[in-house]
């Protein structure tokens, strides 16, 4: 049996090898919603399709919905690069609200950018209720760099970098490039706060939306996983809701050191005081973890 579970999905594709069944589970399990990362799709048999299959095998009776953003797998993959994130979130909210299996609540697991997208779902769409949110390598405070885009041989990665470097906050780039919508430039904080269509909104950068704050605090648990040798996400601190200090691009601060936390603009300080924030770390590059680590650290949140 393979004991190393290698995930090869950057903000993108993954290979999930083997998960052993979790014995003692029953059919009264909470459904699970999965959202993939950039460059991946809902149903790739070597990535999210395998994740879905393995979790279903590990937890008997669980219903797993792997989100498809679009009508086909190709559209799903393309939309991870080019579809307005706010439209994606609205589409998912509509889909979840119409699913009878989720009416009593569900858990959510987001891979890479899927982590912050699912947080937006929790903040904007409280019905059906999300119970536990697991963000695996999610960029909760955005990124300021794209050091290893999935598919380096593709011209799309170079094109994305050029657009982000030349005009991430222009209207056309914000509207049509997903990664621009969570691009967080600490050297141009005013531009970010004014023009970011997605991240600045869900992170309460302009105004405090009390509904967002209330809805996020309805979570039972918010789990954030950081990869200690991550070469894809920059800065890696964003996976635990930390980021670069404003006005420079070298020194980072933790979530607890940030204005967002100190002013409790999103309710995260209250959630931590209530024991709802869980910070997990694992050795390895972006979305690479062992089968043993996944079984011991993440599967218990789904039972």
C-alpha cells in the first residue's frame, strides 16, 4: 500500500493516492462540499475525482459534492482562471441552496483558492448552514506573487504574471482574471482597498459588513492548513490569515498582529476566543501531504 499521498496540484492539480477506511463511522454523517484550486476541475480522476472517491470510501455514508463551475469540466477549469469570483460564489450559493441533501448543513473543504472562495460562501450565504470550513493551502489574505503557477510550460502563466504586474487593479483585469481578485499589493494599499472586487470585500477592507461577520461566526470550526515548504503561495503566511505588513514587501505579520484581528472586523478574534479557529501545519510543498497526516488531522473534522 502506498503510504505517501502526493498532491501535485498547485493552485491546481492533485494526485490523491490511497486513504484507508475510517472504521466505526455511521450513516449520520454531515455532507461535504469540495472546491478545487486553479488549474484543476471538479472531476479529474487523478485529482478531485480521486479525493471524492477516497473520502467516500473512508467515511461510509457521506455525501460528497465536488463543485463544477460551469457546464463542463473544460469550462470548470477555465473558470478557475477567468470567471468573476463573485459570480462563481453566487452560482455556488444557488446550487447549494437547491440541494436537498444539504438542507440541514454541510462541511466544506477548499483546496488552494477554493479555500477563500468557500469562506465567501460562508459569509454571504448562511442557508444551508456551513458547519466546518477546512481551507487547505487557501490564500485567506490573498497573494503578492505567483512564483510557481500550475503548468509552467503554458503561456497562460506568463500572461497572468504580466497582467498582475502591469495592472492588477484595472477594471478589465479585475473583472476577467480570477487571481487579480485576490491580488493583495502591500505597496499599493489604497488601490487594493478601492479596486479589489473580491478579496477587499470579504476581508472587510472598506467597510464592516456586520452580516459577513455574523455569518462567519456561525461556523463551528474554521480550519486553516499551512504548507511549511510552500513554493506556490507567496507569502505562505496567508494560509493562516497572516500577510505582509502594509507599506513594504518583506516583513510579515500574523493574523493576531493584524488590524483585521485587533479590530475584529471579521469576527476572527471572537472565533479564536471561542475555540473555533484551528491552525494546522504540515511539511511539504503546496498541497503535498501524507496519507497518514490527512487521515489523522483532517478526516476527524468530517465525521
